[in-house]
C-alpha cells in the first residue's frame, strides 16, 4: 500500500487517513491540518475536506478567526475590516458594508462627473 504511494501526487496526509479509515477517500478530497502544520500528521490533527473549495472555506475561517476572533465573520471588500455577516451585504463570494459601498459609489460617480465636466469643457 505504501509502495503505491510513491510517485503519486497525493497528499501524504490523505494516505494516512485512508490507512486509518481502511478505504479510499473520494477523488478530490483534501486533508486539512487542524494546527496548520502540514508535517503534523497525527490522527487528531487531520480533517478530511470533500474538496479544495471546502478546504479554502476552512482556511478563510481560520484567517477570520485570527484577524478578529470570530471564524464566521467576513472581510469587507472595500475597507477590509472583518464584520458580522448580518451587517454585510453579500454579493457572490464577496461581502461589503452598505456604508462602504455607498462611499465607493459616491467616489466613483464623482470621478465620473469630473470626467464629464472635463470633457464638456473641451
Ligand atoms: Zn488546510
Ligand atoms: Zn467596509
């Protein structure tokens, strides 16, 4: 079994988990290291993610937790401050404060207006 691992691009941790479970993980599965130490392959440090997308979400939560102490919070795309998602507007995969979006749009509009004034004065 360990012989088969050689030459294959599989996470070492995936092989360890498969050995523990006694079966193969689904294709695309990624093993996350709870303490973020990739070399720490202790059983209690390994969590199976069904795919890389879920793994990215977990890392996003860790990042949020480190930044603001709350794993559920999301960063605002405009001011980059972490906030409770209930205070943010969700747009696809990005989040922002209503206030920041308004300010951003006002700024954008103002620069567009300046442009128009500039062009009409030519
Ligand atoms: Zn990870
Ligand atoms: Zn903001």
